[in-house]
C-alpha cells in the first residue's frame, strides 16, 4: 500500500484497486435507493409527479435523469450534492470513516487526519453537458489564505463501473506540479453552461488519463490535480461519491464540521 500511496505525489493521482469493501458500497447504494424512493413518494404526494411515474423517478439507474428531463426539482435536502437527505448523509459519514480508506489517506497525509466537509454524492446523467465539470483544481474552490500549501486528498469512488462512456473523470498526469492555476468562467461545449475552470491557456501539458474503474476502486487525487468530468455516453446514471481528507489542525477551507478520524 505504501508504494501506491506515494504515487499521487509523483503523478497527482493513483487508482487504488479494490480499496473499498463491497458491503460498504452496497450500504451506501441501499441508502440512496431508499432516499430516491422516499423522495419520489413525496413528489407524488405533493402533486409534482403523477402517481404512475413515481416508481420511474425512484429508480437507481434512471430516476434522477427522469426528474432532470422533466425539470422536477425536489425541495429541501437532496439525494445528490453535499446537503444530503438523512438516509444518505449517515451512510456517507460511515464511508468517510471507513478504515481501508482512512488507512490509505493516512499513508499519504500522516497519522493524524480528518475528513473535510467538502464531499458530495453525484448522479451524472446521460447526455448532460450541464453536469460535466470542466478542467479544475479542487483547491480553487476552497476558501484558504494559503492555497499553495494546501494538501488535501480526494477519494473519488464510483458506485457503478466506469468505462470510457460511463461519465467518469479525466485527469491530467503530473498537473499538480504546476501550482494553483488561474480559473475563469469556461464552457466545455457550446451547449454547456459556463462553470469556473482552469483558463484554457494555463492548462498543464501532461498526458490526459481516463481511469477505468470497477466498483470497489477509488481514484485518489490531490487538491491541485487538474481533472474534469467526462460526458456520460452510457444509458444510465453514473453514481459516485467524493470524500476528502486533510492533516488534522489545518484549515479546511469550507464551512461545516470536519469528521474526526480515529
Ligand atoms: O464527479 C464529478 O463529475 C466531478 C467530481 C469532481 O470534480 C471532484 O470530485 O472534484
């Protein structure tokens, strides 16, 4: 494990194969399925969805796409993002404390770590440019006095297999060695909305890698590693969760509490 844990400091990332036990991912998936079912029942009860569409909207592989296409926006805590419904928030917290993941994070960061409040459950839907984040560095989105000295590790963990079409991530190898890059409003495609991303002229020259991942694998990146979302050209939603760790005592750059890691 130690040799692999040294790879991010060289390449900016590594793929940790079979890092996350399948039972932990199954638990998160079951929590998402429960939250989707509860959310769609609430939408039907509120009259925002016809009863016969409730089970489609509650489906794991297609439900979120279905709601997006119909512009149905659930109120309150979400099934995706950072402000999560209780059913999912508890499962994500358990994953943030998952021993195999935290051991790997400690191998990179040292023995005293916390999980930062910058985490998200994501449902990237087929054919949606508006869910593709352009090239960016996570550190740019943190409120830190010293972004240069930040040292945060992101574990990007898919809940479905990631092949070239599934809407995984592209990573620029060794891009973390270029420091904090200027970001501006950029567009990935002429039909896509503008997002903050690395200014095209400042993109590092490294090789672009699109890691293929199995369920249980984690893509491990540093805060300055330049990455982006690939278009989802598959027929189904790409579910993933990203969780981050930092050495205890360092500024988090986000409001919200850190999760203590024993
Ligand atoms: O999951 C995605 O599409 C983007 C994730 C990402 O950019 C991140 O975890 O920093």
